[in-house]
């Protein structure tokens, strides 16, 4: 079982120190979340909102640092820690911008980067970027194929329904294929993950609900003839974290990795309080070290 630490809502300036702690303590990876802006007039509904009106659970002034700038900085001060995004809204960006940023991050991290991406939910961000919101799902699926072409060495090109790139070179190119993990738990997202992804990143769920999504995902993997392909299945579990829980999740559900926040209980995150996360990295050191000793080292 691999342990990915989610870092949303934490102080941007403290995340480099947090990454060093995670690297030292033996965690598998760190996830960076993504948004461009918080519109003053927001009409889009956040799909995971605990509120009846669908508004996000974070305040407008919440910081969302650029994932690839931040990952580049963290990669420079770590040696083993892996990095991915949870979830990068790839289809609201131009194809070549995404290809260049992710490839560069892969190069400077010595291949410790995966792209975790989803179709997105906030129409306002797409509008500000001049990208279509209505066809984002089909365009995202095609973008996955296009990115893999752009990351090949030498002359590359891509011709599809949404993207048309004439022969060009985009250097530097990664030394190995960059994994692409697809986020979301709608049927469309699960199907997309099974069809074109190297893995799936879900949200955090009660164990029984996680089992439902993983079962659907495996049905789609079977449909596309990918039962035996290497495939990462990543989600968090709403349960007291113990080695037994994660061993059971690996054996019975088929999870290959989980989302974790070692500091969640201490900072009341489990009760919906995000304010305690925006603090000095040293506040989290005891939780990070204790979770590593009690859980990570046994899994």
C-alpha cells in the first residue's frame, strides 16, 4: 500500500518543509490540488460540497499555488518522494502548456512525477481561460492521447477532433512515460480512467462506498480488456487509520494506494475545520512521524 499525503488548504510557504518531512519518514508521495481563481460571482456547483446550495467548503481567499511551480521546488529538496496533482484541471489549459509544464517537472524530479487530472467542475475558470466547458470531457480524453505523443522524443505531431499539432519538437522530453491518473467518481470519469488512464484517483469515502466505485472501475477495466494491465487505484477511506484497515483495503478492494492526512485528527479536519491546516510545518511534524511509525511502516 502506498501512502499519498493530500496537502490542500495548507500554507503554501510551509509545503516545502512538509515535503522534506514526508520524504524522510518514508511516505510514498505528496499531492497538490489545483484551482486558478475563486470568482466573486460563482454559479457552478461544487460536486463534493457539504452545503445544500453547492458552494465550495473553502473560503474565497484560500490559496491554490500553481502545482508545477510548487512540485519543482519540492522536488529540489527531496530524493524519493513522488508527486502528483489531485486534481489538475487539464482541459481548461492549452495542450502544449500542460505538456511542457508536466514534462519539465518530470525531468527536474528525475521521473518522480505523475499527472493526476480531471475534467473539472467550475465553468467560470474555463471561460476565463477561453476553453470550452461543454465539451471538456471528450476533449480531456483526447488530451490524454495527445500528451503522450508530445512527451515522446524527436519530431512529434497529433491530429484529433480538438487538437491539431503539426510536426514539432518539445524538449526536454521525459526519460520514461509519465503516468496519467484520472480523477473523479462519476460513471464518465471511471470509464475514462479505465479507457485511457494509468490509474484512478478518487475522493475519500466510507469503506462501503469506496468498494462500489472500485467495483465499477474494475467492470470498465474488464470492458476495455485491461484486467491485467498495471493500474493504480487510489482513494482515501473514512475510517480510523490502522495497518489492518489498509491491508484489508489492498486485499479485498484492490486499492494500490490511499490518500492520507496524518495531521487530520489533531487539526479537526475530520470535523470540517480547515483553518488548522494553515500553520507552520513544524506543527505537523509529530503527526507525520507518528503516522509513519504506526501505519506506513507496517504496510
